C-alpha cells in the first residue's frame, strides 16, 4: 500500500521514535506520513529561499559551503536517471560531495554478502544514504539497522518499490505552493494560519490506480482544509479505495470524475499522469480510450487563465506538446523544483536550514 | 558534410542569431564555422593563461572558484572516454560541478519519451549541456529547442556524428599556436595583426577522407594567410573535394601529396592520423600500404629540429613509439591542451574569461 | 608471490630510486615493502589526526582545501566497489576532484590502442593515477613508464592481481594501532622507540593461503619486535611457506594453529577472513569444515574484554552477526579507517601531510 492513512502524531510511538532524532526533528526521511502541515510549509519556504539565493552568484557560493563538510551516498539500486540527477544536483547546490552505487552487480553482493552488510559497510564512508530500492520497506529497515550502530547516519528514501516516494510528493506540493501564492513575499512568509490551498480545485488525471505519486500527494493535501480534489480517470484506473476512505474520514471535498473536458474549466491545477503500462500483465491498458483523459490543444479555450499544468514526466500523448511554451505549463519548473525541495530537505536533515533562513533575511529582507 | 565552407559572417542571419547571445557573443558552441580569427586567437590566449595560472597552487584555487556557481550536464550518448574526461577535467579546473548521462538505456527513453523531452527535462538541473551524440545536427536542434524555453541554457557540442567536433579543432589549433609562438610573451600577447602561422608548413597525414578532425582544422587554418598546407594520403583516402574547392576559393597555398618521406623534411608540423577502418564496409582498408604514410624512426634524420608532431590519438603503427620521449612529440601535450582549451571555452561561454585575463595580468605582468 | 621478503633498504637500488622522489620520499606507492616502521607510524599518526580534524565542521573544511588544486584519476579496471569508494571518499575528504575509468570497454582500447598509451593519455588530465588492475606488476610498470615522461605523476596501487594491495595492509595496521594505543595522546605521539604492538598476540584466521591481505599485513608486522602472530587455518589453507621462512629469518614469535577455540582466549586481536572460493578450480573448498575457524557466539565467553575483531569484509558465516553491535567489533571502523589511511597517503604523496600536522597541533595541542 502506498500511503497508510495516518497522521504523524498517530504513528505508533516506536516507529515515530525510530525516524526522529533526539530533538524530535525528522532524522530518517522514509514516509510521506512523516510530514505534517507545519513541516511542509517550512520546507516549501526553505526551498523557495534556496531557489532565490542560488540565483545570485554570491548566493550560489554561500549555498556551496552549507554542506561541504558532509558526504552523501546515492544508493540507487533501482535505475532512475531523473531522480538520481535531481538528488545529485541538490547535493551540488549545497556543496556536498557524493558518490553512488547504481549497479548492484559491481558490489560485493556477488561475493555472497547480505545487502544489509553492504549498506552498513558503505555507510562507513558517508554521512547520509539516499536510497532508491525496488523493495517496499527496505529504506525503513535500513534506517532501523543503522539506528543500532554506534555511528548512526540518516537514510533519505528516494523511492522504495511501489510503496513510498516522499520527495516526489514534496516537490509536487511545492510546485502547487509556488503557483498558488500571490507573490514572492507570500511564498516565504511564515504564518501557521495561512492556507495557500484554500478554495483551490486540483484535478488528478490519468492512471490514478498505479501511480504512487498521486496517492502520496492527495494524502498530503488533506492537511490543507478547504482544498477540493477531483480524481479524473477511467473506471479501471480510478484512485484506490483506501484513499477514498481516508478522504471521507478527513472530510475533504473530493469527487471521482470520468471525463476531463467536463471538469477542466473549473480547475486551478491539473496534475496529468501517464498510463503505467509497464505494470500490465496482458497489455490490458491497450484497450483503454485515453482521449477523454488527455490535455489536448482542443481544451485550451476552456482553461482558466492562471491554471497550473503539472506532470511528473516522462509524458506521452496525454499532454500535448502544444502547451510546452505556454506559461501555464509548470511541468518543467516542477522538475527544477525537485532540486530545490531536495536541497531543502538535505539542509533540514543536517540542521543547517537555519543558515539558509538567516542568509535570506540578511540579503532579501522586505 | 563536415565543414560547410562559410565564414561566420556568411552564416544565414537566422542561424547566426540562434547561436549567439544578445551581445553577439558566442552562446551555443556548435560549429567550427562559428570561430573567426579574432575569437580563435582570444581563446588560445585564455587557454594559455589558464594553463599558467593553474600551475601555481594559489592560481589553481582561484580558477576553482570561477564557475563554482554553475553546474554542467555531460550528455554523452556516444561513448568517448577521452573527450568525456577532457571536458570533465575542464569543469574541475574551473570548479564547476557536473554530472553525466552516458548510457541512454538508463534514461526515461525506455518509458516512451522523446529524446527532446529528455534533454529539456535534464536541462532543468543544469546551466549548460555538453553533448556528444551520434546524430548529425542534433546539438544544433537542441540549441534551437532550448532557445524557445523561458529558461534557456547553452549547448556545447562535444562531437555530433561525423559532422562536427569543434572543440577538437580548437585544441589542435591551440597546440600549433603554442608550438609556433617564440616565447610565452608571444603566446599571450594581444595583437590582431599577428599571424603565428605565417610561413609555416603543416602536413596532414593518413586517413584524410574519413577523419572529421583534419577537415575542421584545415578549415580553421584558412583564416591565417600565408600558411602552407600539405595533404599526404593514399589516393583513396585523400581530403574531400569540398575542402579542396574551399581552399582554392580562399587562395590558400596547399598541395596534395602521396608520400610522407618526400615532404617530411619541409614540415614545421605533421599531423598524423590513424586509419579509420571502423567505417569500413568490407575491410577495404586492409589493402592499403600505410608504410609511406607513417612516421617511422627511419625518417628521424630528415625532420626539422623544431618540428611539432601531433596526433589526435589513439594511434597505431602510423606513429612510432620511438618518438614518445622526443621533445618534438607534442601529442601528449595536445591532449592536455584540450583540457585548457575546453576550460577557456567554458569560461568564455559563461562570460568569466575576463576574470582569467584579469588574474593573469595582476600576477604575471611582464 | 605476494610479498617478497625484503626490507625497503634492501630493495635493489634501481627499483628503490624508481619509486621514490628526489628527496627520497615515497612517490609511487606500489608495494607493501616500501613502508618501513618509521613511515608506518607516521602515516598512522596522520590518519588519526585527519580523523579527528574531520570531526569538526571547521576542520572538515580545512581538509577540503588541502588538495583542491590537484585532480585524481581512479583507473579501476578490476571491479571493486568498496576500494573504489574508499579512495573516492579519501579524495573528497581532502577536496581533491577525481574522475574514473571503470569499464575498459568504453575506453579507446577498442580502437586498437595499447593499454600503456591509454594510461599515458589519461594521465595528461590528472595529477595522480590510483590504479586497480588484474595484472601483477602492472602498476609498477606504469610507474616506470611515467618516470620517463617529461610530465611525471605518481601512481598509487589500489590492488594489482593477487600480488599487492598495500593500502589494505596499511589500513589494517592502522586499525590495530588505534586499538592497541591506550589513549588518543598515545595515538598521535611521535616517538620512534615506541612499539604499540609489543606483547600483543594477533591471530589470523581462515583462508590464509589465498588472501593477499593477511600476507601483506603479517609482513608489515615483522617490523614491530615482540609481537606474537598466530596463523589459524586448516592444513590446506595455511599461510605460505615463503612467509613462514621470512618470519623465521626475522626472528618473530609465531605459531601455526589448526583450531580457533583452542587459542582465541589468548588473543588481543583476531583477524577473520572468508573462504576465497572464487579461486577454486573444482569446488574443493566445499569439503573444508570451517566451524573450527569461525568466530561463533559460543566463543564469546572465552574472549578477552578488550579483544579487537577485524575482518576485511565482505564476510560470510565465519563471523557471526551476533558480534555486530559488540564494542569489540572493529570491522566497521576498519572500513572507515581505510578512508583515513588513504587520505593520509594522498596527503603524504603530495607532500601536504605537514599541513595536517600543523593544523592538528594548532587546534588540538595537549
């Protein structure tokens, strides 16, 4: 299951403790459930500040020194060029040297070693392990293992099986956050009462049954009352029952829809997704008519002027290249936002996010 | 075709504009034709200054900061360890973090994405794309695509198909420039009238039909009047008709020759090349007698005392290892010069070449 | 043969000279025999200081600048994730940019180039080549070749065939050095008379016939009088005759043993090793009963309180995971020590170890 509908406060105490450090600050980043609204807002602000600071040469150089005293291991056993490069670039933004293991066949596993030993051994050279792995729960299991070592380092989950991909959900929410804020000042303002998502209608379109991204994002959005969520998909690819139940329990305003043209005019954001037919057993996806779940150029006249178009990429025909140079296309930004959000997360985990806040207020006070 | 015989000034306006920035300064580096004599001389001077500055520890550290606020993507879809490492080292010289995509099968292309989308997506994390690609024209096409984005970044062509390899031609010309200058002062002097190549005889030897390197280099040398070019190859591997016609039109002094021993004594530089038999259809190269086109140790007594021996490497038997420790062997330097020239180009593209000039004049004024 | 029983002073003069620089300081690091006791002690002290300095943020940043003006090539033709990452991390500790060639098939060798040319060419971009290669003697051969070039750079042997792996022996001895010293002050104290290994009993257990690690380490330990060495292995896997003869000649106190439980209680350190059955011709190792050569949990009551358990990893059943969180388990530290020792060696080769000493005495004087 992608998202277990739990508030962080409701995580079993044992599990909570294992993922936090002594100050009750996030230590291992494993699950989307670890992020409460305060932390999401905080990380969006830090991302935004990082992005602005990096734009000036002096600022980029300041950021370059933030984590130059640490080293990261990118343990990416499941191939993923984009997520890999996004984390690598985030390390570079903060000046943190990194190295990687991307092909398990080159590792000592061939000599009959357990994978737990491999991770424990590699962890000796580094200060954090950023991990992408095909097995559900592997990242959390490694976090627990490292907690038992005399030298403990944090694990950052870069995607584990079909299970969890918390940094993707965080970069998506940051992209919406940037789109919905009315000004730069609005994006960096600290105000626990503020809810940028209030009154907004967000549609998730396409293969909602198999995309873990949509599930995590929908889950995180329940933390913002007064948001309205539309799930637009053919019957066979609709969002899972577990999420529907959780939305019911959370009293979120949502609806299941079966036709994009019918609702696209009401949307403040559409989150397009591609058919995940690599999970097909017998090519059953081939029979689905996706024309009602694609953002074609014919729909353009119906779109709101300040609509935000998102897509986790790669895309196929569900998102017409016609929109590529439209200012409402936010999917390229969305990738770049991933780099900023991952930088913010790394800064947070190493407790240097304060230095970013500090620098921002010193140079960009308003 | 390797080199279309055009002066930069004669490039169609539309094409010109697309490759330059607003100050009419080179932005995308795609074609050898983009380099006029003033720019070649300037980049040779910057290369030379970079080389000298890097030699001192304080200088190396200064250079390390020049581009530390940028990030490069090395998109090397066509395998090439040397060109890759040369660019990587150039990035390191200037302190620019980089990352790479070297194996397209790990990228999202497997999920049915167009390569244009892949490059556009990857470009989000970086400030320049250095690209090596098997398709002719691909780098230029990507430059045009990125020009249409709201966030545009430069493309640097590291070799596209049989078409263009502008940085190789530039490093070759820099190597000759270093050899022909009479002193260090001569190499860093700015004087638009000066022509280091005047009165020099340069022989290109070997497989001139299929090596793009020789074609580009010959083309660039036409910008220096009073140079004399010899093309020494068996009939079937002689330089292409298009280059010959261009040399005629440019009124360059040149000759086609069919025997190295006959002319080697007149040469100030010989540019050796290997048989490119990987392009053979039916092993036809096997029938060619290369002994008349090899720099054997028997030729040594005939060579000028200050001859410069160049070779783009890797070599085979056409260049005897006998010369490896001879001071006239410049082919190892030639590789290292590639690192300096590529550093100079990167500095130029990001408009920080002025900082190198500045540093040089502050510390090495004479 | 793994270790030729020679003192560095006894190396043939020609060979000695070829591996040293003009100040008679180690230049190429190729053989375990190059390390005499004074140098071992010195490098252990530098490793220890590096480790302590790196622990503070300001210290880590100081170290980051030590070699930022150099570049390393990691030429790892023989796959080895751990040794590779250990050297890479050591480069990062000292701020030295690096690059690698790990797959010979991507190199120009496919174009018919000799490997000597490849190394010589690659060396143009870098200031040191750290090399792991399947052929015995290859690293030394490359060192000699580079000595003949006008631009010479050092070679650091990261493991060549079954022959030599000097940095592994050095990290092992550093691990013992840390365990046997009584205090931090004791570990960084300079005193040529001091012998931390005096009176200690060290057992080597397992496959002693085929592990080059044990052979090199045993060899280096002969430089410390009053150490006692036990070789605990089944008859067919006992330590080689050549080492035994050398121990005899060196008048070291040693014994061959055939049962671990019998001797484990006397040991101050046990160095466990796994069965190297990848060298098997016909699976003959399958017939060996390893239960008498394994550190099982049943042996725990017999162990000394301050025993040091080492293992070069990866391990199999010969070292029970039961010990993983026991403070006597030093095998995780041992890996991390490799990073410090390799940092120390790099600093030494580039003659910046003095800067580390200096920094240490300025900030941690006692």
